């Protein structure tokens, strides 16, 4: 049975979410340097949050690695891919030398963050506003459908040891919502209906990003990656799904030919 406690954070989450949505849509619509700067800023902040979680005793290292990651993200998109890749790897390598604990977690997540940022910039630059909007809507619909279905329907937990609030009902609702987004875009563009399946797969990848970040927080004994966003925690908490989705699309898009039917 639903209780007020289940929904106590909804108003704050909605308010913060509306502000983030407005800023994000404005950046996506602007494209170019503005969108690149927006994504680079987010990438740098997420690396800062990550280091603060993994090595809270070295705050100077956190902002230095965050700044390095943001600069690498901003510069890489203007370079040929072969030159951009080592630049994107550099913050991960430097962090391995600077940190004295949780190095593997740091390396994996920093590479994920920077590849995701590069992937988002590439989608916007190569395919335009519509397909960056599709990617964002797939991730957002997955999260929103999971949030409401999980609280309204409840049921068995997906992985209680890592993410106690995540349920199977919310997980499956996220897939369905993403598939519906894919259906709408398939019908309103010239792509094929296989976009429905791609959308569901991207939804699953976004959930993997969410679960992975939850596992790191559980390991480190923290509730949120930071307190930057009221009701949501930190940028890693909010964009963890986009990390998984963007990296998945960056890799799989080369195999399936994205967008399907237009590539």
C-alpha cells in the first residue's frame, strides 16, 4: 500500500528535474560549442564527484582530475577520433598514478564518463537535434516510468543488495516506456520499426549505468554522489543512465548503422 513517505521527495525531484530539463533542452537545441561546453562541464563535475567518493581525503586531487576530464572532453570533440581517444584516456591514466585506493573503479568510471560525453556530442553533431532528443527521452522515460511503476506497483526487488528501491515492475516499465518512445520516433521519421528494439536495448544499457553507479555508492557507503541537485543527489546520480546509454549507442551504432534505415 502506498504511503506519503514513498512520495515525500517527489515535489523536490520534479522542481529540480524541470530546471535540469530546461537547461538541457536549451543546450541540445543550441548545439555546437554551447552543447560541447555543457557536456564537458557535466563530465568534469562527474569525475570530481567520483574522486570525492573514492578518495575523500584528497579534495585537491578531486578538482584537479575533474578539471582535466572537463578539458579533455571539450577538446576531444574537435579532433580526429584517432587523436581524441588517447586524450580521453589521459585522465584515467593520470588518476591511476595519483590515487592510492579504488583505482580500478576510478579507471572504469572515468573512461565510461568521457566516452559517454564524446558519444553525446557525436550524436548531436552527426545526427542533429532530433536524435539527441530521442536518446535523452529514452533515458528520461526509463527513469520516470521506473520511478512511478516501482512505487505504485511494487513487487520483487531487482537487486536489493545493491539498489534496494529498484523493482522488477519499475525495470520492465522502463523498457516499455523506452520502446514507446522508439515507436513514436519510428513513425514520425523515416527510420524503420527496429528503432523500437534499439530503444529498449538503450533503456537496458541506461539501467546498467544506474545499477553500476549504485554499486559504487553502496561499496563506498554513501547515499548520493554529492548534493549538487536537490532531490536527486549529484550529477552522477542523475546522469548515470545517460552514461550507460551513450556508451552503448557509441559502440553498437557502429554495428547496426544508426539511425536504422538512414545510415
